[in-house]
C-alpha cells in the first residue's frame, strides 16, 4: 500500500499545532505505533494532541 513512499521528519510542534487540528477538522483518525505484523492503536487527533502536549510539558 505504501510502496514508493518514504518517511519524512515533521517537527513535533508543527504536528501538534497545525497537522492534528487540521486532521480533526477533516474527521481523520490517527494510527499510532503501527507495526508490520500487527495493527497500531487508532485514536482521534484531539486525543493524540492531548497525549503529546502532556509529554511535551515534561520537557518545557
């Protein structure tokens, strides 16, 4: 499915402040920690944004 695609680095602040709100507006779900042999965990972008904000607060 992803043949021909390559991963790219995204700044975590840009991801939480721009990408995730845009995904939420479009009704897109996010799969986190997918593996080749098993499915990842699906969650709403708002939920992932909350988890990432909690983690980032630890390093502020």
